[in-house]
C-alpha cells in the first residue's frame, strides 16, 4: 500500500510538471524521439519539446507534447539522436570566418614549401595586381624548417619569386602576425630604410632587409593597404560566415570585436530580418569614435543583434611571443612579451563601460597581461560599486595565469572566456614557450577556475580554429590534440566533465552575454534554439566523440540547417 501511494505521488508530480500550459493548445513545432538535454537542473533530460512563436512552450513527456500537434505543426522525430540547447560560440569573428571561405586556407599546410605552392596556384587564377590573401599558417606546426629562418620564422624570397606582380599577404593562425611578399612590401613602402618604432616588430635579416614577417601592431603597415571589399563582397562574407556557423550547430554567436562598418552591415541585416543566427557583438575598442557614439546611445539589447560589450587587447599571442609574461619566455630568455596598449587606457574604458552599462572583454594571454587586466577591472569595480554589482566583465582567452590570480576570477566575478580547442592545438608547442612548471601551474586551467567558482565559457576563436564545437568539446573533455598525439591527454586533472563542457557552450555561455533568461537551456519561455547531434555527446565513448556530426540547427523554432533532408 505504501509503495503504491509513493508511486502515485510520483506520477502526480510528474503529471503536474508536464501539463501543457493552457494558453497554447497547438504548437508550431514538436520535437521528440531522442535524448533531449535541457541544462535545466530540475529536469535535465526530457522526451519532447514544443515550440510556438519561436519560443519553447513545453518541455517534458512525449504524450502531452504530441497533444499540441495539429495539421500545421512541424513534427520532428529525432530518431534516437540527441538534442541540446542551441550552441553558443562565446568568442569568434564572424566576418573572419566568412573571409576565410574566400581566401587561401593555410591551416593544413605541412611546411613553407606547401605555402609557396598554394600561392603559386592562386597566382595562376588571379587578375593582374590582385591581392592574394590567406590565413591560418603556423610555423610551429611545420614538419620541416625553411632554408632561411629569422627568429624562428620563414623569409619571403621564395614566396616573392612565385608571385612577382601580385601582392601577397598571409596572416598567421593566431591573427597576431602577417607574412608579406616583396610586391606587398613595395606597395606599403617598406624597405631596409623603413623606421618602425610602433608596437610589434618588422622582422629583419642580418643585412637589415625586412623578411616579410610583421608581428603584432606592425602588421597594420601592410594590412592597411589591402583594399576593402565592396558592400556586395562584405554581404557575401557575412552570409558565408553565418552559413558556416549554422552548419556547425551555432545558434548564437559572440563576435569578438567589430568595426563601425561591420556593425552597420549587421544592423541592416537585422532590420531586413536576414540574420540567420543571433549575434552579440563587442565593439572594437580600437575605435574611440565608435565607443563614444555607443556610450551616448547606450547598449542595444535585442533578440537578434545585441551590442553591449567592448573588446580590448592587453597583449599578443604565445606563438609569436607577443603574450605578456611575468617572467621571460623559456625558449627566449630575453623576451617577456609586451602590453599591446597602456593599461591606463584599459582602466579608462572599464570606467566608462560601467558608467554606460557595457561589458568589457579584454584579450589577455600571458600571466602578466591577465594580472594587469584583473587589476584594472578591480579598480573600476571599487570605484563604482553600485554599477559593478552585475558587470559580467570578461577576460578573453585567459590562457596562462599565475597561481595567485586564478582565484581572482571568481572573487571579482570575472568570466573566463576560454577556447578548449586552443589547448589541443597549442599545448604541444606552448610547452617550449612556458616550460612545464608554468604550464602545470596556470595554462588552460579550466578545472582550477571552475572549482574556484568562476564561470568558464567556451568557443573556438574562429577563424583561428574552425568554428566546429565538436572538436572543441572533445578537447575540453579529453585535453588531447585532434591529431591523435598525446593520447593520454595533457594535464588531465584540468579536463572538464561532459556536462561542464556542455554547460560552457550553452547555459554559462549565455550568462557570459547576460542572455541566460532568454537562452542556454531548454525551458518554457526561452528561445526555441536547439542543436541536434548525430549521437549523444554525453554518453558516446570518448574515442567516438569526434565522429559526432551536427544534424540540425534550429533557431527561433526554424530549421536553419539540416544535414540529411530526410530526417
Ligand atoms: Zn579572437
């Protein structure tokens, strides 16, 4: 008797949780037939979801969801696949993703000879004088060194020989350095006589000749001569970028720093209801006129295009030794990197951002940069405690932290916006830059941050890496490179659990953008943004995670991407 009443009580409770709301007796879309992870602690897995007007109206058992189906309802049978809240990319560059589709993708080249061969191919198809652009090369990943090496990097002579008349500019995978041929340098007026005392460096050989490598700030010497695309070209780039995201299951995208011109383009797409996914955009902190305009205007908080954050840089990247360290590089004892702008400027922007209601997101890679940024954040919070109650300031990358600074993220409420995939790709060579002690202490320390109570949000920094969340998820839960090397994983105590990794791409990612009331979990009232995977990311054996495919991307209750149209 006792058992029976317990059972009926459970039944009643479940029934109560699953009664469809009376206000909607039909749904626009009903999804069932697979495992649906909600990220809602009260009900972590449900059988079915119903959608109306672009929002979730029901999540629970299949029966009551099916009761909402009528002749106009789109019914999706998951056929045993898994669905999660729509994936949120927390740090990437939408126009860069689109642009890469139109440029040479050099991310898979094995050495300098291959780079030259790819450019030689492109020269054959190029119009006279047309710029040949590419990105994604990384000398630390090559299987052989070029003949001439200056400071660890190739020199332009062989490249210039295959493209004497077309300027060539190839950006490093990190985005923090560029490689130009002789024609590009001629157009930019760069020669042995060029004096450059700005930030970064023009690399030179022993005769004082520029080698074609332009590091950090010096890259703009070349980049500013590359003609900007027409409006049609920029529209094409945006559309290619959005398609690529939707193909990868991304329903919401945090764009890490865009110019006034790109924001104008996004606004026009928003007005024409042509944005395929939700954008949350950081204003480029390089443009003080743009910032001033938005301070006066205030944040734009919108279902499709939110502008409420500012992107700043505090240092460069580890690969080019531009990351700012407390102690010198292990493999370059006289270099410690450098700040990419005065810290006082970052402090000033923090102050203004708090005043006007914007988040601040600062790129910081090295332990010195992270410390200095935390210091600036702290000063700003202390100066305006009322405004700083729920600031959601973020450090982008937070790759390498000193032991004393790890706990400060949670203490100050600073979000660690990290990229699981960076660890997989960079750890094999980052060890040379930092040495094992610093790596163990503070490099890519997701678990230390999580355990201290900080929020860690995930992403790819595409086009630095592909915008593929499955690769990034795999790296986050295994700490293994994708190429199968280091099979046991690096510093595996810092792995995320499967649920932590899922959270870093959904609910916590939403928190990083103030969006958790609207997205990040499958709960009634939130946007009907979902990602359907070919298999269950939580349960599939580790060695099969990378075989997972995105089968469907649903944004606002609309199927925006479907791999197999028969599904
Ligand atoms: Zn970035």
